[in-house]
């Protein structure tokens, strides 16, 4: 039975069915802490909801980025971990609130049914309370038992609104770039803000098209050049606002402006002189050759190759350069990244290339590394600056170094296609298929070469297909002061490195190289050796190679631990615990042993009917896969299907040799 924390005394609670999420009593009657009806319900394993009421605001976040934003911008408070999408519930005292409402937090840069990334619950809004059980069987648990911090509703909106609008504005600018337009112009140029009230960084006033009852539903952040409408939960950058003002779209349709609507708005902006046609672009005047090169290719160019005299000196210079801009605790990362950059310049030489996978929260250095790679990798292309279709074509034609930030993949489809590209991209000859729409709307399947260097920045660990091949970097910043990236100095240095590395490429692309490296023999796992080989090949002997080997050993251990703890390893343990009968074992037996491996068995001793003690074994059915799923996995491992006993149960033929080799592979020891 759940006991409600005494810290939650000030709240009222609603009754929720066991393992459910919906309050079931009509009218949502709220019960006080200690109310007998509430206690009785909890006794019957019911869940409960915490009503926000008029004194509190409860924010639930289903998205790591949103969670990070709340944590960074709002005061530290009481937190509950929600096991659904690994979300977090933040509890705030928010006494200014009068209305009863739930404000959805929508990220409109995503696919429509994925928009909702959280809620702010006020009044009759409630969250499932800590101690309750999620439909997936896991518990809601207190994450931080801090006192409730006090904030205002205004403060919540002031944090969420600009953040969401900024994301949309960025998506729009990127979209414009793909079409060759610089879509940025100050919002003040299309909207008179002189009557707006200032609050912090934002100006607030009535919505210019649909008005406002409160007079402040429309906000503009002039510093970030974004706007937000609270009524429609909409917002974005200048072009989206122009589209709303010119009645091309309605305020609530300000999610990405596309197709004909985009063209119309763009033409209005052109006619008003807010933006310029790409060809009329002013500014720096590169020579005609460079200009052509820049227009043709989305990577930073090599202007004039410098012959490579001393590759080791160049390598060390690159390490030192990375150290100036990128701050890392793990010193081996500098050598590793320098080697990764070098290997991109000889990309055609290798049989495989491990994706560089930067794993960390926001502000952990993922973007800085991406910027450094964009300067120095061979044909470094930022994946987020183009559509997936363009990315596939470029990869197919040029084998560039694709630099992708997960946060810039806007929908599930892009995400899935990018994943496939990375999955197949590690080995030479890898290809991916995608379907494209022909001129008559027909679907044309096409294969693309997937091979090429990939950098992927993410806030979650590599997916299972990638796990054993990713060069994972655990991003955690040190506190050393670093220089700013994207400055003219940074870019000039990048240009110099590209010229030098082109010289390196010219000299070594076809030069003889050893087939084997003795250093690599200390790495046991062949996949780790495979992805480590190009890095060792380009790294100078001595310290750089030692650092990379040491990194690879850590990586190998990580991969091994991952495999050992994986589901497959659990299943092999279960199989290993079975006793074959007539050279066969049933899926049911394996499942029963799996329950032991997973600790999903409760054993109690009771007195039997005829006296004596009886062991009662109760398996948690819900936590186990179906026998059919187990059969599927066993046959994937290579076991042969069979029928067992007179009951004709599904099972597999016992194969001790296969089992032994699987045990070794997954590190299963008895
Ligand atoms: Zn609106």
C-alpha cells in the first residue's frame, strides 16, 4: 500500500485506478491528506493523483531538453520521476494562480502527434503521485525531496515561451537556408512595438491580428528575435510573424511554414525589402573560384593545399587547437578526436569507420565539438542544415563527414532515416534504401551509399544496433576557461588546418600503410579493433597512440558490460540454467528460468495440506516476454526449433557448442 509523503499534506488528492493514470470519479472530488476514503482506496492498491489546486503549479516534462530548461531556468524544487517517458514532475508553489487550467507545452518543430512534450497543471490539473504504479509496472518515485519553490505563472511562461519560439524560429531559418535565403530580419521592422510593455527581456502587448482580452497575450523577445502567442500556443521568428500579419496563415498554424505558403511569405518579404535574393547578397567578396566552390558544396572549402612535411607535428598542433576551444576532463578525447579528424581525410582508405557519438546533456560541449569538426574534418557537413534527402544525396556522392545534432532532427521519420544511415555507414559498401516521390507522385525506391564518417550528438546512449560500433564520448565539462568558437580567429585557424590536412591527404591517400598494428592486438573485441584501426593508423606513435588504445580498452569494457547486461545475455543465462530433456528444451522452461535471472519470482513457504512445508513459487507474468518472443530470440541465436513431449510444446534442440560460444560472447559465466 502507498503511504503519501507528509510533505504533500497541503495538497488535495484524487482517486486513480490501480496502475492507471486517469482519475475515475466524476467531477474530480479532492480528498484531504488522511481522508478515510483516500486511505481505503490506497489500501486496495489504487493510485492517486495530486491536484495542483490554487496554490500550486505542477509541471510535467516528457522531454529531456524541456526538463533541462526547467531545471536551468526555474528554482530548484520538489521533483518526482515519472517512469512513463522517463519524465520529471516539478512541484512549485504558485499562489498567484486563479484559473483552473492545463497548459500544454508544444514543440511544433516535431511531427504533429509528437508535439506535446509536457504540461503545466493548475487548479483541477493533477499529476500521478509518488509511490503510484505506472501502467508499465514501474513506480513514480521522489527524485528530489526539496521544499516547494515559489514562482509565478508569469515566470513559467517567461521561461517556456521564448524557448519554444526560439526552436521554431531556428527551424524556419534552417529551412530558408536550404532554399538559399537568409531569412533573418528584426521583428521591429514589421511590427510597431512602441506601445508594448517591457518585462525582463520581453515586450508584451495585444496580439496584432486576433487581439487579446488581457492585453498581454503576445510577447516579443527582441534580443532573440522571436515572438510567442499564449492564446494559440504559437510562435516563431520574423518570417512566421510576417506570414501571420499578412494573413498567409493563422496564428495557431505557425508551425513550420512550408510549400506555397512559404513562397508567398518569402515573396512578400522580398517585395518589402526585408530579405534579399541569394544572388544579390552583399558582404565579403570572395574570388570567383572560391565563390563557385562555396555555392556548390555545403562544406568549408580548402583554399590552397599546403604540402605535409611532418604529419606528427600537424597532429599535435590539432590536439593543441582542440584544447584551446574544447574543455574536457578525459584527456584521451583530444587525441581521439584529432585522430578521428585525420581519418576523415583518408576516408576512402578504410574498410570501416566508427561513428563518433557525443553523449551528454545540453551545454556539455557537444556543439562546440561539432563546430570544431565542421572546421577541420574532410568535407564536414552539418546534417541539421539540410533536409534528410539532401543529406542522403551528398553522402552518396561525396562521402563527407556528416555532423549531426539529434536536436536538429525534427520528426520521427528524419530520425529513423538518419539512424539507418548511421547504422549502415560504418562499413565500406554499406547502403540504405529510401523511397522518394517521383514527378507524378509515384514512389521510387532508391539506394544510397551510406559509408562515411559520422558525428552524432545526443542526450541518450547509442541505440542497440550502434552500441558496439560507436566511439562514445561521455561529455562532461571541466572548468577550464576556453576560447570562443565561431570567431574570425577560429575560422581562420580552421581554414589553415583544412589546407594542411588537404596536403596530408594528397600525400597519404595512396601511400603504403601497414596492414596490422601491434598496439591493436591488446584489444580483444574485433568490432572495437575494427573501428580503432583507422584511428591508430593516422595517430603518431607514442603518446597519441597510447591514449587512443587506452580509450579503446575503456570502450571495449563498456561494450562488454552493455552486452553482459543486455536482454540477450539474460536469456543465455536462463538457457544455461535449463536441463535438457531428450536433447530438447521448451520455451516455457527457458521463460521460467528467465524469471529467476530477472528476479521476477516470489517464493514463499507455507504449510502443506498434509503437513510439512511447501515452497510456493509465484512468477511475475507481466514482467516476462511471451514464450513466442523467446522462441524468436532463440532461433535468432541459431538454435533449431522443435516440438517437445506429448503436449507438443514449442522448444529448441539443445546445442551445447552454440551455447558455449554464446556464453563466451556475452560474458556469461556460471
Ligand atoms: Zn495567437
